[in-house]
C-alpha cells in the first residue's frame, strides 16, 4: 500500500491523543421508555437532559421501540424534559449515581405517527420536518415490513428514485439523473454512503442491509457536504450503533423459489459505560427466477449469500468516542443480466420462450461478488459547542461474472468480466453549534485503484478480445457550510466545496486466438497510458423559515459535479469524456397538521444538467461514453403520511418529472449517429407514485394483528436516448401485502407476505450490444413466504 494510503488510514487514530483521559470519573447511565397516553411507544421523541455536573445539555431521540439511553453521566441531579412538537413537554427530575437509573415518561397525547430524524446535514440529528432538503427516511421497522433487503428494493417507495442493474452492478437514478456506465473506471451520478463512507463501485451497492437503523434518500445535487459524484442525490445507509442495552434478535424467512434466509444479531456492553459492541450475521439462498430451459438446474438470478458486520464502540471519559466497524460479504449465485431477448436483429433467428422469465442459453452463467471493509470514526468534543470528527475507511471489492452475452442458444459470444478495486478515504470535520450560528468545515481525501480485465470470446471465428484497463483516482476536497439564525423564524444557509481529482489509465489489450497467447490480429495490440485532471467549485445557498409553528418552507440553489473519465474499451488514448455539472433550484414546503397526525411535504425543482455522461454500445467489446450537450429537468414531489385514528397509518407519494435532452447527437449500435434532442432521459418516468396502508388490531390480551398493503406505479420509461419502441418499458404497477401477529410483550412476530401479487411482467433495463438480439433484464415475479422474528 502506498505511504499516502497508510497515512490516511492512521489519520483518525492519531487524533485520539486529543481525548481528555483526565475527565474519567464515576459515571452513571439513564434509560427509559416514552409512551403516549394509550400506552403506545413513541419513537423519534426528543429527550433533553440538563444538570449542574454537565458541561452542556445533551439531547437524544427515542429509538424505534420508544427507548432512550444516555451513558457517562457524572453523578448528580438531572432534569429531563421530553417533548414532541405541538404538545406540552413533560419535565421530571432524577438523581443519578454510579449505577443505572430508569425513568419512563408518559406524554398526555393520543397515539401519533412516527417523528422522523435524519443526519443528512452532517451536523447532528435533526427533525426531517425542519431539514431544508428533499429527503425521505425509511426506518428499520418499515424496511422490514416492505421486505427491502438491499438498495435495489427502495425503488417504488421513494419519489423519483429508480434502480436497475447490470449483472450486479447498480444503476441508481434520482430525479432522472443516473448513468448506465457501470464497468471499471466509471463513477455513479447518484451515490451511496454507508455510515458516511462513500461506496465508489457499482458492485458495492447491493450488499444486504445488516443491522440498519434507517436509510435516508437525499434528492438533488449534494455538492457541498457529500461532494464526490452526488449530482442526482445520495442514499445514506445508517447502521445501529452499539449501546449499553443488551439486544438480541433472530429472523427466519422461507418462501417460494426455495428462498431461505436467516439473520440475527447480538449487541450490548462488554465493559459497562466504556466498551460496547454488536455483531450481525446473514445467510441467505434463493433459486433463480428466470429459468434457463437448456440448463434446468442453472436458473438465472439465484442468490447464495454469507455476510457479517461487527462494531465496537469505545468511550474515553465524557469527551471522546471511537467507533470501529468491519463488514464482510460473499455474494454468489447465477447472475442475471439483460438475458431476455425482446427483439431479434436483422439476419438472426433463435428460439425465445414466450415467458419473460424463461430463456435459452448456450453457456451457463457464473458470478461472485466479495465485499469487505472497515472504518474508524473518532468523535472528540472539543468544547460544549464544538466537535471534531474523523472518519477513516478502507474498502475492497472483488466482482466477477461470466455470461452468455449473445442472449440465445446460439454459441456466438461469452463475456468474462472482472472488477477489482480497493479504496482508502479520510474525512475530517469540525462542527460548532451556537444559538445563532451552526457551521461545519471539513476536508475529504480519496484514493482508489480499480482494475477491469475482460475476456470477450467470439466462438464462431475462434477469437478473444482481451482488454485490461487499470484506473487510479486520487481526489481531495475542502468544504464548509454555515446556517445563521436571522430571527426566531428565518435562517440562511451558505456552503462551498472545492474538489480536485486526478485520474490515470494504464490500458492494454488486443485480439487473440481462442485459448492462445498468440495475437489473431497483430495490429490489434495496444498498450498506452493516459491522464486527466478535473476540478470544480460547488456552492449552495438557501433560505428557510418557519411560516407557522407547524409549517416549514425553504428555497435553495446548489451545484453538483461528477468528474470525467476514459473510454477504456477504445484501443488508443485521447478519448476521455468530460465532467457532468448540474445547477438545481428547489423550493419546498413541509407541513405538519392535526397535532402531528398528518404530514404533507412538497418539493418543486428545476435542474440544468450539462455534459451528461451516456454510454452507447458500438459493437461487441467496444463501448463509447460521450457527453450529451445538456438536459433540462423539472419536477414536483409530494409525500404525505397520516394517522387518521389509532391503529391505522396511511402514506403515499406522487412525482411528476419532465426530463429531456437538449441538443444531442447520440451514438448508437454500429456507430450510427442520430439526434436525441427533446427525447426523455433514461429511466425517468413522467409520473410515478406509491401508497401504503397499515392496520393494527388489538386482539384482547392475545396480542396485535397487523395488515399492510403497498402499491407502486410508474409511467413509461426509455432505456436509451433514442426513445425507440423496443428498448422501453410501458407503464406498470406492483402490489404487495403483509399480515403479521405479535403478542403483547412484542418479543416475537410471525408474518406472511406476497410481493408482485399480480405476477406482473416488466423489465428494469435493456442492452443492444449483443449480436443477435436486444435484451432486457426481467423484474422479479410473484414472491410469497413466511417470516418469524424473535426479539428475546
């Protein structure tokens, strides 16, 4: 590992010396539950703790079980204030010694919907209703009920979010901004962060959720605080941190397509108040849902997963904390690419079964995806208003797939593709809170090495194309953002980030005889290096105001940046593509009504996207990545949630999106150039939406039965800039149901579920690079099963 990478890895550890060990003293713990007047647990409620022995008040938020916990409180008398907006707070006093104190609080209110907190602004937990960003947060309990186990499952439940994939490589699109460029060296346009760590490769995105507390989806460019390639938006995966509370859980799932899934975890104190840890494991398998009629025991889209995640939290006195995290995942199974022929090309004839979930191939597919990583997050409370944070992370990815690339039973072409990557990242931030001013300043460093050897075999002529490209990316950024409270109701926010990236390419390859080191075409050999440098300023300004006690409005302007790259499949240097830039203007209204029982959030936006990066298939083994001149995106997003009466929860979202290319000559198969001006962006439906209804019924002393229904719908989408009638998916909707039962103590639950209840056939993406056919990737068919959850 280069010396620079080692230095980045240890940067966070070096800061530990700033902790004040002298502050160690006998401390106690305070914990309890917050309930409403009917006995229902209240998650997302503020608990403010003050006391003479504290340097500054501390605020925590109750978790999804209505519990709160504060560690390392010096002995003394404390005042606890529990509050929920729109209702009178409850105040109580308690004496805390060197042990554990418990204080349960009941608020004099009826049952309410969830109060959601997010950490999207990186300055601490904040109420989503007063966060000036279009953001959707899904808590762990909601993800469990929806059956969302990876990022891919979020599609349909978040406004303007569509997700497809190329053989395990994610293609995330937010507000029409995404990319179909997924092979080695390519960067996303909408990004994923795991506990603040940027996941650079598309192969990292579909890791199963392990010990997740919530998922936040931020829509629109996030160029100031998140920076790298967050042009369309970003998805934050936030895991549950260790605490002093002993927690265990086991969840077993069995369903059709031979689905078996076991996941569980344990967490709690190792040394009370000082060292806490947790560990989560996963074992999952499922048969493929696309039958290969020529290989009956080799269905496409199967799963075979082993994964684990562990965390260790170390508390140094009252001012310093260190959180160590590590994860490993081995995701095997038979990959599913654009395997279903949806249209034959001129001059070809083949046998394609009628069902979307049945194919014929000449070569069985294989796949493997190994992900691992670790991070160290150090937080030092420099003073009662200022905190220094260091996040050091290392990740490694090894992804490979072998597919029948001609999509038919004809023995024409196979592809063997590998994506080998490792990355080191370091982020330092300083956060300060005062009554009038909150600000964050920071620096970000990133070092990535990515190699993508490919073997493209053309069986008829007996030749192999063997491109082998190695990419190196080094990036750094300085950023800052501040919010100033002009009055009790109005505040202003301004931010700025400067980013510089240097990318290097070492590229070699040629056309060889099948299974031989000898060149079939001597002139085809190439071996060259290339370099490109990119930089950008990405500012943000916004004004936000409380128009009323239950109404929050904001207007913002922000710029996003995604660096350029190389056309690695071209056998000569000098074919880089340019960065993407986006200016986005947004206005939002967040309204809470009926004493917190109804929430309606609306965002309208206009985005001017310049130099959008688009990938086109020219011929087998040759791709072209070029920049569309511009794209214009306008839209509206509406999210609503209501608790009309106890036991019933309703939610829904609706989005309208006008996303079209400006002047753009697009390059298509065979090198044919056509105008795409005025056509719709890839995977950007004009209308999309969804809704859910949850009904919980108390069955006397036996427990509670629940029923949940969810529906999602989207209008027609296109998968290429040409907007043709082949590479498209017409409007469709999906319905899923879930019924469950749990006893009064809530220590276990049994549930049954059905997804895609109507067995709707649809595709999530297409490709036209294969010789005989245009192919599509089928979406999941009907799935059903049962689930048992144990929470001792």
